[in-house]
């Protein structure tokens, strides 16, 4: 590790270089002089030659290495390459805060095959808790711009990943989502540097807050299918391999400071002043001499170099005693367990509670991954207009993960511990059942409304959703249970099953799951509900109704109270003839989609699970809608024409898919005040609204072009109309400079798909 610049342009209060015990930086030169660079390169080359090393890893570090500028960095890189590559392959890395990153530097990194890790702590609130300028200003936008540059196709090979320092006061779900949105090849999670003398902050009464925080992030990561490599979690698996912080692999890091001093790993600066020093320098001492220093040698001894407590621990091969610096205590030195020992033990239990990844998962983000990231592949796939089955499955899985995170947040505000315990039990005993209940499109709106009723106004008073969810899962699993379930407007709604509407239920009712159904008691009201369709109908019970369509059963959802999340009036429960008529139209419309645009039909089959009827409006007979929090559902005004209904379904499902994408990736630069004129609206629209319109109109264009190919009346005119709308909207978006790099790539690919569609229709 070469400390090529010993100052920094940020003033992070958790920085171990400037803010912790060691202050040796004060007496060192601001930048590494050329003579020191030459001496360092010669020492590294000497070591590689004498030991026949096939590869050496050199990390440019600081301070902030970008303060050298492009010319200064080029000099360092050229010297290293010239001296070392005759003897070994040179693996060049850099760790930076990213603030000064620009296109010139990115081109330099690509030229020298240098891979860049960026320090970034997540969403704006998390990142700016510590990573700020000396005047207190935010670094968040600067770092995101740097990450966007590294994501560009021409720079992607230089993007090594993100280093995120954990702060348990931050929201782990928001941090996870912010990290994932930057499409990193790898994420390193770093426990904040601390010792027994200066222990880590532990807000709240929980004994293992870091394990709890990381455990929540780990569960989210696993539920999402491990979409990115997270080194901490992988290292803690059995056989996961050692890192500096975990495992028993020998320490293999030496530091060359800006003045040429050899030092031990620089995290030791958190222990005491001078802790990392060796007394050696590159002018007079070789690598082998430094490696024999007692502080370095003890870290080559594996388990024998650990304290008695660690040597007797059953998971010592996994944690390896934790980071060496975190063991420091005045009086006993480093002969102690990590100050995070209890957290590491609990975190290992969390990692062990989940099955190991599949080979595809474990290999997806290797160090030799291609320049196109999985995020790029998802966006490119969806930019075709429809998306593959695997992409639809990914969107559904990540939406379910968001629902689970919201459920956990509701648990924190709920007094229904029995309901939570029942859900946890069922999630282990009948995971498919719990998954089916939580994937119901209107579970998430209910959770969001419970957490913040201002997000979905007009839904009435929020009630605790946990008991109803637990009872619904228990009924589906056939597991006996008794819970008190909140009543809303004389009704108890069990998602995926139906609603029991009985006057006099009050505010809460006792619900007992019994074989074949459930029993409800509230005051003088007592009702048994049998779910067997052959049993006599139960008083007040309004079951959900399925529609059989080519892709499988789809729910006709006209009973769940949270279906009223579209900002448009929803229909009350349909009478049987009206429900049957709508069901026939939907089935016929689905077949029309299969006829016209089979790829879009496959996307419908893969994700659309519920249709909500909107209330009729003579002034707008063709209303339709989606809601960001109700993935898997669309809302439509019942219409007798299946050809028309087919267009509505395809159009709205585009909005639902793109909404799920926007939960994962930032396609529009945050904080945009831009307004864009589009041909389909009289008022200028914000960029995200234009993006939604363009994506929906692309699919509608493809429907009408398919119909035009079979000479359906007026289809050519409709196709030309929507083609012009889509093209003009995409061009306006690209010209607005309001998109992120991922957004620009997505719209450019979409524009390409549009032109291919146009050519194919000639």
C-alpha cells in the first residue's frame, strides 16, 4: 500500500488516519516525492524477483491519492509499471473518496488497468453523517458523480467496488439500497475502527447492535439472491477465505508512507500513537527485513498468534480473532479478542442460518467479471420493452424483499409480538405460504400506510397489519393459531383469502385458526368461516375471486381495503354477473396480448397477479392505473372490448415494471427540478414521469405495430402515432441531461429497440 498523498480534501470524523490515536501524518510530506516512489518500486520489484512472485498487488492510498492529479498519478503508475512488470504481473488498485474523480482520471485508470474502490456510506443521510468537507458540506453528490463515471461502459473495467463504513444509527435497508443502486462489482462493509480502550458506540440496550444491523442487511441481501458480492458475508462463510479482518490467513499487507517509511497495516493507527511503525524505510530496508518485524511476524502465525480466548473458540477459523487493531487494550496489548467479539459470534450465526449460495451466485461477481454488470444486463433486458422471465423474477424477488423490510419496520412499532412470532415460525415451517401472502400486491401499501399515513392519503386510519398477515399465513398453512386482529370498518381482511364483514365486530376480534377455516369472536359476535368451496357460504364472508387466464390464475381484487391506493376511485365489490363478465374480458384480453406481442404476454404471465376494477366514470371510460407500492397489480375500468383491454394491460404493466426498477436503480439524477415537454401531455413533466410515459408508450407502439402487420383497421395510424410520441419523449429525456449514467444507457437502449421495431414493421 503506497501512501502517495498524505492529506485529504474531506474531514471525515471517523477517519483513523487523522482522527484517531496515531498522529504521525503531521510530520510527513504532503505527497510522496519521486525519489521515494522510485525506491518503493525498486523494493517491490526486488521482492518479486527474489521470491518468484507471479503477481504483486499495489494499492495507491492516502490521505486522498487523487490530490496528486492526473499528471502526478501518471508518473507514479509509470514508475511502478516500469520497475515491476519485468518480474511479475502488476495488479494496481486505488482507494479514494471520489470527490475529484473526472473523465481524464478515468481514462488514465483504464490505460494503466488500475481498479478503483470508492468510499461511500450509502444514502445521503448515512454518507453525510461522517463523510463531509471541513466546512461541514455534503460530499454525497460528488461521490455519486464519481460512481456514475466509473459505471460508464468505457470506464467500467476500472470500477472495483465500494467501501462502506457501518454506523448502526443509519437505516440498513436504505444503506443497502443506496449501495446496490450504484451497481458496484463488490461491496466491502467495514466495522468502525475501535479498541477496548476506545470501544465502538453502542446506542440502545441491545448487546450486539453491529451484528443486528449487519444481520438485517444480510437477510435483505440473501432474499434478493445475493445480487452483489459483499466480502464480509462471503469471508464469514465456512471456507469463505481470509481477509485482513477475518480468517486465519497470514497478513500480507505492508504500507509505504509518503516519506518512505515501512509500516504495518495502517488500521493500527487507531490503537495508539506510533502503533504501525517499524523503524524501517524503503531506502535502507528490504521487504524481507520488514516481514521479520515482531508486529508483522505475529500475524503470520495463524491461530497460534491469537489470545487464549480466541484459540479455544469454535469459530476461530471463521473470524480469525477479528481485525488485529480491534484487539488492542492498554496493559495486554493485542492479546485480546476483538472488541466486536460478541457481534462477530452473532453475525456468524446469522450467516450460518442461510444456505450457501448457488454456484451462479458465488461466481457472478468475480474479480474478472465482464464490463457489463448484472444491473446493466437487467436494464438492457427491460429496455427491449418487455424483459425476460429471469428479469421479471428478479423484480418480483426484490419487491418481496422491500415488503419484508417494511414488515420488519412495522414490527418495531407494533405491540403484536405474538403475531410476529407466529410469522417467524411460519416463515421457517412453511416459507412458500408466507411468501405467497407477503407477495400479495396490497400488503406493501398497508405496511407503508402503517409507517407513514401521509404517503398514501385517503386510506383512512392505519391499523396494525401484522396480525391479519399472520392469520392469513396460518390459515393457508393449516397451522392452529389464536390472535387478536384489528377490525377496520366492520371488516377483517386476510390478504389473499378475503374479508369478513360483520356489523358489531368493534375495534378488534379474536381469530382462531381451525381445520378448514377460522373462527371469529368479538363481544356477542361469533362466526365460523369455512373455506371449503363446497361448504355452505359463511355469513359475511367475501372470498377473493380468481380469473383463469392463459398465464395462470389472476386475482380479481375488489375487496382488500388497500387496493384503494391508485389515486382514483376503486369499484366496490362487484356483483357476480359483473365479476364474471370482467373475468371473461380479462381472459380474452390476455389471449389477445399473446397473439399480438408474445414477449409482453410472457412478462404479464411472469408478474401480474391481481387486477383491481376502478369505479365507472362516464367522462373517462378507459381509465387505468398502477401504484408504486402495489407491484403485481394493475387497476382498470371494466370494459367489454378485449382488444382495448389488452392495450390497457400492456400499458399499465410497463409502469409496474419500471416502478420496480426505480426501487433498485437511480435512473434520474436526484433533486431534479427539470420539466420536460412531451407530446402526450399539455403540461411539462418531471423526468421520471417522462421516463414512465416513454416506457409505457414503447410497449403500446409494439402492440399496434404487430396489429398493423396483420392489416387490422387503423392499426398503422395508431402505430405511427405512438411511435412518434415515444421517439420524441426519449429524445427529450436524453437531451435534458437529467438522467444518471444508468438512465442514459437505459433510454438509449430503449431508443434503439424503438428503431428496430420501426424497421421491422416496414
